[in-house]
C-alpha cells in the first residue's frame, strides 16, 4: 500500500494536497490562488500561468508551479519553479525538490528541500518551513532514515503550530504515523492518524487522506468493518472530485477490504465502478483473481493473473501474486504448478526479509500463507521431507520476526527495528534452504498449524512423517481448556493422549524436542497426561524455537558463572536464591546495585547465567528489570550476551506479546547464542519458583538442563499446583554441546 500511494505522498510533500485530489466545482474561484487552495489544480495551473504573464509576479509563478505539480505535470512544474525570486523562491524550490524526488534524483531533492527549509526558517515563513520539513522527512522516510525523519517532523510540527496551520500540522502527524507503521508500531501509527483526523476537520482533502490512513490501519489488524467505515467516509468526501482516477483508487482500497473479508459480491460491485483506465492495473487484476477464487472459479482467476505485467507489481507484493497463482492452479487440479508458484512466493518473501526486514505483525502474518499452502500440499501427498523443510523455514522466519515496539516512542520502535535488521543479517540460526533436511540426531515432535488444521510431525533417526490431526476448530475447546486450566485432569488426558498416540511417542530417558508454530508454542507440555501420568514423567522435554540442526562447531562456553538477582531490594526470596546458587556453582553473587546492565551484557560465553529479577511484558516489548534500568529483549539481541545455560528466574520470561513468544526474553537469549534457557510461560509465586529452581540445580541443571528440569518437576509436583511447575520450560538453541 505504501508503494501505491507514492504519487499522493509526493503531492503531500509539496503541500498541494493529499493522496486524493478534491475540489468543489460549484464553488470555483476567479483567483488562481483561491483555486489552488480549493485543489482545483488543472484550472489553477492555467489561471496562474495567465495571471503571471499579465502581472509578472514571482508569487504567481510559484503558485503555477504548485498547481502544475498538483495536476500531475512535473515537467511544467519544474519550468515554472525556476522563475520566482526572493521570498517566493522558498515555495518554488520546495516544488523543485519534489520534482527531483519524482525523477529519482535524491541528492538534488535533498539539496533543494534543505535550502527551502533553511531559507523559510531564516525569513520566519513558518508555514513554508513546516511544509519543506515535511517534504524532507518524506524523503528520509522513503530511504529508511527513520530517526532523521522523526526529528525533521518535530520541526515540521513546531513550525505548523507557529503558523497556526492546521493543514500542515495534520500532514506532519500523518507522516509520523507512516514512520511508526513502517517500524511495526501499529498502535502508535493509528494514534497519530487519529490525531491528524481531528486536526484536519476544516480541510476536506487532508481529512480524506487521514480517513484513508486510519482505514488502512484498521484493515491491517483485521477490523474490516471499521476499515470499511473509514473508506466509505473518504469516498463521501471525494464524491465531488473531478479526478475519477483518484476516486477509483479509493474504490479499489474498499474493494480489497471486502475481498479480504470474503465478501466477493460487494468487492466486485466496487471494481465495476473503477475508472476504465485502471481496469488493467495489477492491483485491480489481482483483486478480480481473488474474487474469482472466492467463487471457486480457477479458470477466471488464472485469466486475470495472466494479464498482470510482473514489472508493474511492486517488489514487496510480488509474493502475493505468486501465492494467488498457486491457489488458482490448486483449485484447477494442477498440483505441480501450484507448488511451483508457492515455492516462488516463499523465495520472494525470504528475499524481502533478508534484504529489508518487515516490522509489521500484519505483514508477517500474511506472508505465512504460501508456507502453509505448500506445506499442506506436500504433506497431504506424502512428501514428508519436503513438508518438514517448509516448516523449518517457516519457524526460522517466525523466530526472526521480532515484533516492533508499540506505543508512540520512536526510540523503542527504532531499537526494535535495528535489532531485527541486524539479526536477519547476522543470525547464527540462518542456513540456506536445503533440498532435503540435513541430518539431525534428535527425536523431534512438531505441532504445526496450517490452513485451519493441526498437523503432527515426527522425526526419529532422520525418518520424517506427518499426520493430519484434524480441523483446529474441532480441537479449539480442548486446546483452550488446557491452556486456561492445565490442572484439569480430564482435559490434560484427552489432549495429551491424542498428541502422544498420534505422534507415536513412547516412554524413554532420551529427551523429546518439541517445536510448535503459532499459539501451540504456549502449551505447557509437561502437564499433558497419558494414562494418568504426566508427559514429563515419561520423557524429558525441551522446546525448539527452530528446526535448524545443531551446529558442528559450537562456541566455547568457558567463562565463569554469572549469578545475579534482587536488583532493587524488593525480592528477599530472590536474594536468598542467588546466594544459594552462587555457593553451589562457585560464583560470586551479584546483588542489589551490582545487578547492572553492564554485568549482564558482559556474560558472553559463560558456563551459566542465572538472573533472579522481575521480567515485564508491555506494549513496548519484554524486558528484565535491573538496578540501573531495564534491559529489553531488543538490547539482548543487539549486544548478544550468551551462556551455555541461562536461568531466567523471572515471571513469564518465556512469554512474549504474541502466542508464539517470538519476542520473549527466552527467545532473545537463544538468538544471542545461548545453548539452553530455563524460563517460565506465565507468572509463578516466588516461593514455588525458588523451590523448583533449587530442585533444578540439585538435579544437575548446570550440566544437564533438560533432564534436570524433568526430574525437578517430578519432585515438586506432589506439593505444587500443576499450573506452577508446568510453567517452567527449557528451550534449546543449536549451540548446546551434547
């Protein structure tokens, strides 16, 4: 969507309008400036040109340049922007900067816009300064300079307030929303879009663009009814527009919203009203293909897709066209063509992720679709190794897909984004796609959601098999009941027996490694039952965030143990725990003010890192509370402290803001290079946590964390509630010595 709004962004950057041009023909003004203010760009361009020829005033030449740009004639705009002098030159050079941006001359655009901004500030032209800053910020945003864009928008907002220019203020707020949306902060973006909606009430054109942005935000999170409401309001405002193409663009957005909600008839009615000049554009053709698929008409969908010019499709959306093509071939009965199309879609997704990570949760969720489609096709026809490879790539993608921070704090959002970008480029988990699974000696169980069904995979001695366990909708009562009350013996038995027998599991002292996708990652596996016995009594269990095989050359974990806790003096139980653990492993205990960020971040290559402190989950992300400030999961990824065994004796340290726990503290330490991490899925009482941690170390947790946790849980289950001891879990990286 960001790419489809490129022209509108350019117009806004020039200060001549929003994404959709609106004017009121019944109120046409004689003055060219009045026409320009009314967004009558074509008429204003002609009028301003005539008036300049008659009066030779620089202000009229600058106005003509603005009008020609608004009318979609950048060459004419450039011609007129070279005529003004003096104060009028500020406005003209702003137009020149936007024209150069449209021509791809980034350096020239920056030069013009910076000059216009500097001169406007020098001459106290506050409104012009606001718009020049806004245009410059747009250029910075488009080139990934998010922090610089944010600072420039600070200036734009300040100057708009000095000028008492509500339109300029609304545009700057919309741009701030764009920056936050790009960084994955949907909540913060929506807040700024709503502010712009309020501030633009007196300017219909700006109001329209704000409505469009809020509608897109609502659609991103699946609130289709709210999205339609805002798009329809925007269409009402655009009803008097003389530019059918721009009105058609809004109809396309509304049609896409209906199609995503599965309402084919409404979507088709809207597309029928789209301007004929747009009917062969890729977005309209792909929407028609989606509608045909909703009606199970594969032949028509393929015809529409065949008309799409690949060069016309923005790079970030080519995967979606490939995915739709695969769906159409599948519906047509051509499995081979479908699988090839989905493979192409996955390659396009991974190319995008590796070159420029996405920080937006809704984008990541949508990009999962080709993985699920290809997996389902391969698994259903017995191509088990190929299906395993698809899940391996998906889990890796999910693990690297760290959600952006949420709020309106640009620094947190930037920190999250920079962490993700660094991890995609440097992650020790990344391996090139394999034609077949690499050797892996572990006994692995996979619980995988795909296209509304639960699949159970098992790999033993490099032999892979998959079993379709049925629709998730039928299993939902069982899954939700167990997640809500793991102590319910009946629910734990029903779910545990189904997974145990379907997976072909058996009692053994050999650890069972479990990987799961989506919300299944949050299951307290140890509390599942078979014939009245807990799973953890039958086998030691460890979680795998990915299916990447163990590395052949694990790092050296020879550093001294680091044991720290009670950083703020409010956890007396944690203080006793730290003293006990430190004495047991021969470490110096770090307590109170000594539990600093530096102390934790310096634990690189330690044999053990034990932290007994508060952990917090909020809209901004997950973090550990330390004496001199919080340590976020993003900072752990950036600075990469790691140890052979990490013990996070903190509440919900294995949980994140989503069901997958992709941004949990446990995941962060694993991705930093740790071998094994002990964490908790939910909040647990301090005394119970200390009992289990002590049992963990007494059972050999520093050397055998997987087996030690199983033995510790078996010890304490006689006197602790199931919901407490089963919350503890061991997650394994691929750097653990065996």
